[in-house]
């Protein structure tokens, strides 16, 4: 589904509420690899529980995409591709999978918010959905990103 007009309309609404936002429309994307997961993770963001995310650096490299930068804006989509939330990246750190901290796992807001749960879920995710043929390895580089919600349709 082409959601570009919905994204443009959403961002225009954000800018009318906050005229200090930049002119250019930020990248739009959904959390997770399935519509159901996108909706579940979006709900955590909307409730204020999820304030961080993690991605495989190998996936960024494989897709030839830049990693997030502090101050970068993103429009988060729901599982149907509808824009729901505008976020701003507040920190980015790349580290080996086995060095991701319990505090980062907690900030991701998933499951019981423990590091054990985070490791199990993310290992499964990257083994199943990784774009990079490298998939998952215990020492793989992980992009740990923290963000804040600037505006949202809740």
C-alpha cells in the first residue's frame, strides 16, 4: 500500500502543532517484521513503555542504509502502514549483542523487560527475519537506539 499521502498529511499535522520541525518529511517505518508485531510494538511506544529499539548493524550494511543519528526524526507506522507517531532519536550506540545492557532491554519495553527475554526474542528475530545473510551471531554488532515521542495519533 502506498502510504505517502498519509505520511505527508501526518507530518503536516505535526508541523502545524510544532512549527520548529524541519520542512523535509522524515523516513517512515514500522517496528518488527509483521503487521501484528508492528502494532504490538507501536502500542508500547504509545503507552510510553517502549523508548528504545535495537537493529542489526549487518542489516543496515546489507541494505546500504545509514544507521540512525541523534536528532533524526522518524514517522512510525502501524501494521497497516498508517502513520501514528513522530519520534526523535536521542542516542545511538553500536555494541556486540552480548554486551547489550539490561537497562537497554528494559527501555525496549518488551515481555518482562529483562535482558534474558530481550536476548531470546532478538536472537529469534534476527535468525528469522534478518535481511543480511549473516543472520545472527552472539558477537554481532547491534545498533541500540533510544528515542522520544514528539507527537502521536493515539
